């Protein structure tokens, strides 16, 4: 009973701020509605209020082992909002090819600004939080039946996303410099964006079922991860831990969607320096010893300790 009461007190204490922010945002929506503003602005503010109050508030109030479900709800709410905004805002092609077209042509400042803030500058502070909490691809992939793959595929699999990034850049450069073609804004940009969405969704779902891994696309194919991994090395926000509390039970490793060997960092007095970390906080929530937490600090990441599929035992070793 005491633990239940403590949990209720914790929920009440931490739900107060999200609920107050929700009411404040709804008040702004009411003001905009009475002022005769665009109905899209009013709907957007109402949705943001729901997202903050119900989405984030519910995540905080949930027991730790239920929070991965809460994060998926937040991911779906945020990803859907951003996807709808991208489709109806007439900003054109929001895929990585749209960024390349925008840089070459100089006619897509919104797309370039989006990538600068969310995919380059943002990870310098918050790491790859986009991948764990806002991505419109991950919101679909995380609904598939394989949220926790035990191991990552070894070998050339890790290089595919770099080939994808390079081929996309070469293709856009050839179209722009060779033919003067730019699918960035307008109908052409939107068509390219939608075709890319459908293709990535299809490939990501097929790959998830083939490898029994919801995040297979994110680990092996996503070209945006190439950009984020470069800047998230210097992220101020990372997972930290208390080595005396960690007994290498590997509960965090088994449940990590990105297959990071979390205890190998903590037991050496380091924060989690892997650029594969998406700040999903699953490791924090499943740790039976409460040894992990989020922390702000400065260190250089890029030290990749990943749990790959173990090599098959040789016949002579059986």
C-alpha cells in the first residue's frame, strides 16, 4: 500500500506541470479562435495541448515497465502531427533528397532549416531524440510485433545506410547539375515526398518481418541516421549510470531496441557513448536496480559497443 501511495504522489506531483501547460495552450487556442484566426492554427494548438497533457503526462504517470508503451503513444502522436504538417504545408519534399535539392538550388529554406535544427543542431544537445520520440517512420515501425531484437546483424549491414546516403546525394547532384531538375517544392516535391514515404514504409516493414526487428530500417537503411550520428557524438544529453548499482544483469541490453551494450559503458565510468542511442529510455525503465538515468554533460561519443549476432560455434569447438 505504501508503494502504491508513493506512486500516486509521484504521479500527482509530476502531472501538475504537463496539465498546466495543456490548459495554457488550450487557452491560447481559445484566444486564437475568438480572434478569428485560421482554424488550422486553432486545431494545431488544441492537438499540442493534448500531446503535452495526455501524452507526456501519461508517460510520466505510468509505472516504469509500462513507459515503453507510453513512449510509443507519444511517438505516434508527434510523428503523425509532423507528417500531416509536412503534407499540407506546401513545403515540398522532406526526404533527404529534398534537403540535397534545397542546398543545391537555394529555394527550399524551410527544408534546410528543418534539417539544421532537428537533424544537425538538435542532436548536439539532445542526441537522436528525433528517432525515439518524433520520427514518422519509427511511429509505424514501432507498432510492428518485434520491438526488442536480441542482436544486431554483423558485417556489411552497418554500411548500407552510408551507401544509401551517398547514392541519394549522387542522384540529386546528377539531376540538378546534369538536367537542371529539382523536386523540392510544389507538386513535384510533394509527389517525391509521398513516393519516398510509401517506399520507405514498405521496405521498413518487410525488413522488420524478415529480421524480426522493428528498428531494422533505422539500424541499416535510414540515410538520416548518417547525419544524426555525426552530430550526436557531442550530445549533452546522454544515458548515465551508477556503476556500484549495476551487476551486469543485461536486462537493459536485452530490451534495448538498438542493441547497445549499456553496462559496458557504465561499469567503466562512462555515459552511453554510442551514437545509436535514440534516448528511448527503455534501459532506464527496465533496470531492476535503478542504476540508469538521463544526464547533461560534455563528452565525445562514437564509441560503439553493440550486441551483434554471435558467431557460430566452429565444429572443432563443439
